[in-house]
C-alpha cells in the first residue's frame, strides 16, 4: 500500500469559516507561505496540527478540481478528546495552522461504473468530495445519507442541487436505513463507499460480507474495539541501521522506536491514517490496522507500526 506521500509540514491560513450544519463548521485553508497547495484526489485527508498539541485527520471535502482553498469540515464533539473543541473555539479567520499531506487511503476506484455511497453524519465529508468528482465526470453515483435531522446533515442542500434523484436521506434519532436490503439489491459491478459512526460502519461491513474483495471501501474516523490476541514480546530489526530492538507487550513498535531516537512519521496512532506505514523486509506482521486490504495483509509488504505487531519472533523493517 505504500505510496509517495508528503510528510512535510505546511503553514496554511484560515481564509473563511462557515456553518455547514448544527455544531459543524467548514474551514477554507489557503497557503500561508506563497507556495501552491498540492493537488488532491477525492477521499483524501490532511493532518491538521491544532493548538493544544492535537493532531487530527480531516477529510478534504472541497471540489478536487479546485485546490485553492482546501476545505475541511469539523463537527464539535462535546465528549471527544479536545481536538474538535479547539478548532471550534480557538480557530478564527486569519489563524494559521500547520498541515501535512494530503494522503488518500479512501480513493475512488478508477472507471467504476456504479458507485454507491453510505454516509452517516459527519462521515459525509470525504464522500462529498467523491460525489463532486463523479458529477463533474458525468459518472453514475447514488447516496444514502443518514443523520439525526436535516439540521445535522452537512452539505444536504448542496448535494440535492447536484442531483436530487440520486440523494436518499434518512433523518432519525435511530437508524432506519435497511443496509441489508440495500446491499443485496445492487449490481455486481457496484463499488460501495462508507463513512460514518461505528454502528453504521459495522452494520454495512456485516451486510457486505458477500461482496467481491476490493469492491467495499471504508473510511474509519476512530478504531473500533478489537479482539486481538494478547501482546507478547517481539524483536524488531532495523535493516538500514542494524539496530535490534526489543518491544515489550505494553509498548508499540512506534513507541519503542521513538524512545531509541528513530523518527517515523505518525499522526492518529490508531491504524487509521497510514502516516506510520513502514515496509517489511522479513518476518510476519500481525496486522491490526483498518487500512490494508486482505490481499495487502497477506503480502505482508508493509505494516502500520503504531498498532500492528508480529506473528513471528522477529520483524525486519526498512528503517
């Protein structure tokens, strides 16, 4: 899965802030150093360094054909870890932020004839960029959008203006979308893209188990509870430096590398963003991320060292 990506920190300025839904703000970001911002593809995200020491990943929800500005949309999570509250309460027009990326682990599959989108709440953000890209290319798409109410549904009016017939909304305090019926009624050539709350994502994952590998795509905002086997001590060999490090059960590979002064890019540290993806030269990883496909896991060419461990006694990493 490893691809060329930028880990360079760039300074951006907040050019505009607007309300996109209840407790949801959109931010237009422009270059603060005079250099053009990199182009991005639909589904991409950036790492945003927020006052207070937070680093959060936000999807680029603007039109991929228009790089300037970047647009991100942030829902204020009242029981979150503080990143969204800092964005809402401390960031204003004219503020400067540091960003890295963009990176894309949720891309549209080229030339797919039928694209089915299922979004829940703020999960519409990467999907909105995808739909704008497909609409501009006159490609087929269909959206099923779940939200607590119309007031909570960011970009609802903009999506309906693109094509009212393709947007199906479900506004309720409790889920009313029958994902099983929806997914069993799709053509075999359809690709499914889903982003939203964990309950919705898990329901879609369970209902799409019969779909062909590679035709179902998820963007997770937080790692769900897992049932991994207990951690055991492992050894990690760094091929380039020759170092051999012991990783105890209570430390991640990334943490041990940091403690020994080995710098590896990282952001979410939940196996979600791909920042710490590292090439594997030997040994068998125990993959615990939410990015690699089953075939990529079987190939064991890379791993997310923030969460993944090893099935073998030793891993050899390209570091």
